[in-house]
């Protein structure tokens, strides 16, 4: 049952991503992107990372894509780009590059000589406490343990990064006198 | 679930390849930016799969940080695109060639 779900969700994710890349209308592309993100969140659920699945839907499919849609509709940029499928040289070279990566990925991870395949280990429902290596758990409590013990410095740096990004956005989007 | 690690990494790799296709094919800066997000997302999927099959929490924490950084990056990038549009009235990369003239 879960196997069928995996195939369905991976197909939805890949097809939506491809439609996003190939759709000439940027708003349609953003909609396909939301579908792709939700498909990825579903695969996170299959991997039993429930907290990240919720975070993916909230942050990516929610906040980030709403911001994208807002900017796309604000700028109304769809006029200039109907002809990206007409440039034969760019089209051919892009698809050759895509095919090279796809063949590389398929030969490395599918077929006869793929990577070694570890089995799924049973998942703990509850973390046992702090330690050197925290085993994979389904509860979001283990995120708290890790964030405030092993990853304390990255956590602080990320907070500072968010502050820097906020100030940077305000500075960049401020109207200057000589700009207009 | 009998689906192995290789299947998840295969999907993540193909997702990354599609994002790469978008980056080199499209002319619209906003769509290029969305394709970059798609590539980040593919890396997230690979990290979560590795974390689950190796039975450690570290990959999940990395994804947590990647999501945070991606949100900050989107905010700054879209502000830059809006500033660019305000100055040049276009966001197509083939019109933004002032440095090569």
C-alpha cells in the first residue's frame, strides 16, 4: 500500500515540477510548483518525518509560494517570454544537459549496480534524551533536543541570518531619490 | 514499506535535474528562481531519505536549517528582483545584458 503511495506521490512531484519548468505562464508555473512541494511533503510523511512535512507545507507551499505569486502578479512579467521554446539551440542544449544528468542519476540509483540498500529500521516514538547521536524519531521533541545541544551554534547563526535578511530586504526595497 | 533508499534518491536526483533544466532553459528571472527552489527541495528530499535510512536525526536538522535559509533567501532575492524591475522595467535575463556591452 505504502509502495503504491510512494509511486503516486513521486509521479505527481516529478510531473508537476516538469510542468512548472515548461509552462509559458509564470502563474501556472507557480501553481504547479505548489503541487510539487505538496508531493514532496507527502514523501516526507512516507519517510516518517512528520514535522518536516508540516514545515514544508507551511513554509514552502504557503509562505514562499505566496510571496512568489505576489511578485509575479505585481510585476506582470508574462509578456516577454512566449518564445523560449522557439530558440532551437538553447532548447536542444538544455535538454541534452538534462538528459545527461538524468542518465547519470538513473545509472547510479537504479538498475543492476545501484548503491547498497540499507533496510528500514524501526522508528522510536519518543526520544530517550540527549546524547552523542540522537536516533531517528517521529516526535518533534527530538528537534528541540538537537537544536539546543548539538546544533546550538548553527541555530544562533540562523537567527542572525534571518535578522540580516530582514534588514537587507528593507534596505534593498527602499525607494532612493536618484532611482526615480 | 519495501521501497528502498535508492528509489528516493532517484526521485530527488530527477527533481534536481528538472530544476537544472529550468535554470538553463528559462529566460524569466522569477521562473529561474523557482527552479532554484526546486533544486533546494530535491536536496531536502535526499537528506530526509538518508536520515531515515541511516536512523539518525542529523539529516532532518539539516533540512530544518535549509528551509529557514531558503525562506530568507527568497525574501532577499525577490526584493532584488523588484528593485531590478523598478530600474530596468524588465526581468528577462536576455534583456539584462548591461555588463556585456
